[in-house]
C-alpha cells in the first residue's frame, strides 16, 4: 500500500506559525487515515521551530532559489530562518525515503509546503507562482506534490499506481 506524506496542519494539528491548523474535512483523508496511508510532517516544527512562531516568507525568490542558496526565508522582523527551512525540508525528504513515498499533499502558499504559489516576501498578502522549500526539495527527488485543493487528483494517482502494481504482480504469478 502506498503511503502519502501530508502537512500536519492539514490533518488538524495545531502547528502553524499562529498556533492554528488548516484541518481538512475531505472524506478522502479519512479514508487514507483508516487505511494507514498517512505520514504526517510539519517541516518547520520538525526542524525545531516553535509554536507559535513569527510568520516567515521567502524573500525575492521561491523554494528552488532557497535550495540553490540564491534566496532566503525571512521572518517578518527580518530574522533569517533559511537554515531551519532547509532542515525541515530535509526531514520531510528523509520520511519519503524511509516510507518509499512518492506522493505528498502539502498546504498551499506556505514557504515550506506551498506547491504552486507562495507569499512574495513583502508580508502584504501578495502571492507569486512558485514552491515552498520542502515542496521544491521533494519534487527535485521525484515526489509528486499536490496541494489540499488537488486531493482528488492525488487519490487518483495513488489508485492508478496500485492497480498497475497489482496487474504486474498477477502477471508474475500467471
Ligand atoms: Fe503546515 Fe507545512 Fe506550515 Fe507546518 S510548515 S504549519 S505543515 S504548512
């Protein structure tokens, strides 16, 4: 059975910078949990950041730029937390490797977990296309990253992959 990496805040864990969560009510998530598929991670907390913590955004770049050392993640007061974000991304990747995970559902717009857009570093609510640091690192290593609005797509990919595996296994025994 394929496991799925999920942002802890989407699972109702109160790990966000403001101490809140982004709990989803999707039936698919309930199903995945009952099947034992879900591996939860909050990259920022796993890296040792506190709850609550200062809001942070990627400044003049995106997760790929952070991985290349060409952009930083900064807190609203100007503190640089790039190293924590890189550490959290690395922990998430380790989990994918440990559990053979190739599919992740991560919280959109986060400087760690965003997969199609992130806040632009101005702390004004503006978003720009791009990924957070964890999403970028996972994609670089072949993990398909979806956001919470694409969960049905993630579910289709999981089941399509499992059907292929089943067919191959049946061919092997026939
Ligand atoms: Fe949620 Fe990811 Fe932010 Fe943690 S780092 S609170 S899992 S969006």
